[in-house]
C-alpha cells in the first residue's frame, strides 16, 4: 500500500504550503550539492525525494526545472537582502561599520554556499536564468550606486565615478564571497572582510 504524501505544511491550502515546499527543496538541493552532486545534473525525482515530496508536488509548484531555477535566483537574492541593506547603510554613513557589514554578508553567503553555487551553475546552462542573474546583479549595482551618490551628497564619500565604482565593489564582493569565502572559517572571513573594508575605505570613504 502506498502511504499518502503529506507535503510540508500539511493540509493547508496550496499557496500557504508553498514556502514550506520551497524551503524543503532548497535545503535538499544544498545537501545534495554538499554530497558532491552537480546542481544541473540532479534529476527532479532525486531532488524531490531528498526534499520528502513527490515529483507531482514539485510540478504542482513549478512548471519545469527552469521555473525552479528562476525561483532559486530570487531565493539567493532574498538571503542576501538584509546583509546588503546593512552594507549600504554603512557605506552611506561612512562609518567604520563597513567591515562588520561585509563580514555579515560573507558569512551569509558562506552558510548558503551550496545554494549560491546552484544559482551560478543554473546560469551557465540556461540563458533565461543567466538573464535573471544579470538583472539581480544590475539591481545590486544600482543600489550601491545610489548609496555612493547619497554619501557623496553627505560628504562621506569621495568624488569618484559612482556607477563604475559601484560595479567594481559589487563584483569584488561577489568574487571574494564565491572564490575566497565560501569555504572559509570565521577567522578567515573576518580577515577577508577587513581587507575589503580597507580597500573600500581607502578608495571611496572621505578621511575623517
């Protein structure tokens, strides 16, 4: 006899169950990657089993793997939203909290490194997902540009080309997080955050 499946969220309506189903799938994806699986090579069936749901439930929420990957890109953005907000606030104020904000950002990225790797992997195999990633990176650059311009008006940021500087800072942080920080312990993360903060302060923050 087949035991009826109970998706995350129990008997709640479909929309109410969605966060639980998504969380289970994201966590399952992370575990499989940590076990050595290549994100783009994980079949929907294996991902669903690891998440404790059926293929039918997966397709109830996602039309196909592309739809799941597009949601994964947004999930990555959601994970980084709060630490990025703290970083922008630190940049605007010109305070020495930039280092702490960078450490927070790198720690969140490291603790979700498998999901972030899956996002970038999906972008290499699907042009639509790649476009979504580009859009998100563009939004980061836009927000960082706005933070720098605000700081320039407040007199805390040097007279640097805001958008170009924002582009360099965003991509520097992304490479540092993905290439240097994804497997680093807390002490190394703090040193990396200190190095990036010093580079940023020397280049963009007005001396006080």
